[in-house]
């Protein structure tokens, strides 16, 4: 079976499932707060990830790959970055509408390009540099509001961009974890990485909340009925993202994942009855154009 293009439908499904999960988490922030709503993704996603792993193992009749030190290091770094990214994303959604918050977070590919220059010294070509300028102009267009104070205008943009930065780090690290396993099918390596990552994230957040935010932990446990669906969609989205990471570069997967911006706009209109202004739509278009330009200029 040719799996060379399987990452494309996997990524499209992941983007749709992630939009559904974000919608559910956004609703939970009013009762659980940002950290509690973030915990829902991990705590209630873990059981479903174990089911996914069991199904993959039974279908392929493969043993689990050995978890080496490199794998655990990548997984731990990715898990921590994803927790921070999720909390920042939910905080952004409380300040601005759902669709625009998703666009802020989706500056992620641009941030990857900037990190590569600053940290690795990778050259930034003219198309990529133009992409950074265009996407940044889009963020400025959306975040600037005539007559508003600087704090009310820039805070959601900064939070969203920070969220995108941590999502970028987590994507690269999860890809590194999957590749470092070495043995096993792409589906098995993706599933094992998902389980290990969720175990780390759940353990870390439960420990933190048990020590410092017991009321939040009690709220998360009490809201299990409304949280199960969000947990399932989160685990399902991650399963599909990781399958994409197992088959191609994180840059390819995350750039195609920009289709989530369109899904988020649809959800924003239908679920939250939120409508972007003309200026905000122009900014959204600039961000998407910049990110697509980044993909066009990326080395093949």
C-alpha cells in the first residue's frame, strides 16, 4: 500500500477534528478556566489514545517499539510546549472571537521560519522573508482597533503568537519523537507517541492542580460528561496529526493544516454567532496569504 500521500487526508481530518475540539474547549473555559479547559484535552483524551494504540497493535500484530532516551526527551519537551500553547490559545479565545484567535495561532509556520534563522542559522530566502512580512501585516491589521487602548488591541495578538510559537516547538519535537523510535509502522509509532505525550501531560497537570488548584481539578472531574467529547476529539485530532508527522515533515503538515482557519471561521459563525469585521477579514486573508507564500518558497 502506497502511503506517500496519506499525510494529506490525515492532516485535513486532524484540522477538522481540532476545530471541533477547540470549540468544545472554548465553551468550557467559562466554568473551568483556561488551565482546567486545557486539562480536559489531556485527561479525557488519554483513555481514547490507549484505545487507538490497542487497535493499531491488534491490527498490525506488532510489539511496542523500545522507548529510548532520545524519544523520551523529545516527548517531554513536546508535551510541555503543547500545554503552554493550549493554555495561551484558550486565553486568546477569551479576549477575541474564535476565528481570529485561530488565525493568530496559525502564524506558527512563520514562527518556525524565524526560529530557524535565530537558533539554527538557516538562510531565509526572499519568498520566505516576504511571507513573514505579509503574515505579520495581517496580524497587525487584525489586532489594531481604532479608538481602543493599546492593551486591549495587542494583548490577544501577543498571546496568540506566543501560542503559535509553542505549538511550533511541540510539532517539531513530536515529529522528532516519532522518528527517533526507529522501528514499527508509522501508525504504531504515532500512536505510541500520542499515549506517552498524554501520560506526561496528564500527570504534570494533575500534580500541579492537586497541589495548587484543587478546586480546578475537582471542577474538571465533575464536568466529565461535557468533557468526554472534547477529550475524544482532542485525541483523535492528535492521532491524525502524528500520523502526518510520521509520514512527512512537520512543516508540510502544519502548513496544510492552515485549512483550520477556514473551519474556524465556519464554527465562529455557526456556533458562537461571531462575525469578523471587514478590516479583520482583510487581515485574516493577509495572514493566510503569507503562510501559503511561506509554503511556496520552502525548499522541496
